[in-house]
């Protein structure tokens, strides 16, 4: 199975930057995904990394280091609507996704 | 219109009852998945199907069964519901390309009394 760790909660101020870390141990690796999930709603896709390095998409960036089993999601210029849970998910050698428990980000005015 | 739909959206049932959750998609994806989500836990894979004739168990398949009636439809059944199956259930789909991003339905909130 997979072991995926991310912090449970983070709080930040509107306009600030927050970095959500994710560490993983997997049997095989075929990509890492970040999803955003608002309370009671479906997860929605944010980013995908399969090679080492940084992927930037507007206010959101995601970084991957395969040798360290480490990724982070960077949220810039935080807005109130960014208050949500952020899920780190790793695809294994059998192409199944395993999810971390999620990091709840609260954005304060 | 939503690409991935789930019915019902909410369901209350009693212990021992059989219940079916349905998932339909218009994305044209081959691959479909059923997950459950419990507070404080990550999404857990119940079953998945890579095409109409393919069914695979996930990490928590005990007490569940599935049917892939067509490319666009994937149903999850609880043969005899028990209270610890109370959870939020999500269906997801993906294509079979390089990235295979999974897209989720809106979820079914199930309460077993």
C-alpha cells in the first residue's frame, strides 16, 4: 500500500502565501496529483506532476522531488474562496490513486 | 450539464437493507472508480473498472459489489448495509491517456441506521 502524509490544518491571512507539504512512500510511482475539495463537495483537479520540478498554474504551483518522495502545493495571493481541503494523491505502479487525508486551509481576513 | 452524475445524492437506510448507488458519465472515459470518504480519512478506493468487461477490487471492497452496465454507467451495491458504511461516496472517471486525471461526481451521502 501507500503511505501519504500531509498536515491536518493550516491557517493563513488573505493575500498571503501558504505551502502545503506532502510526503509519500509508494510501490511504484506514476504521478502525483493535487485536488481541492470544498466542504461537502467533490474533489476538483488542481495539478499534476510526474517529473521533478515546479509546475505553475496561475496562483497555484506544485513541486515534486521523486528521489525525496516529496511534493508541495503553493497557494499565492490567498483569497477567502481558497478556504478548502487540499488532497495529495499518488498514482502507483498499478495506476491506482491513493489519497492523503487532506489539509484543511482556513483563510482569515 | 454535469459530466459525472450520481444518484441518489442523499440516502438514509436501515441496517440489513440492500442499496444501490448509481453513477453515469458523459465524458466518454473508459475508466470508472468508486471511493468512500470518512471524516479525517483520505478517499479510499472500493472498486474500479478499466472497461466494460473489467472489474477490480480496491482497498476496502468487503461488503460492496459493483456492476459496469455500459461504458457510461457504474453502480455500487451494498448487499446488506451496516452502520459503519455510513460515509460520503464518490464516483470518478478517467481516460486511459498519459495523465489519466480522475474527475469526480458530486457524491452520495449515505446514512445507515
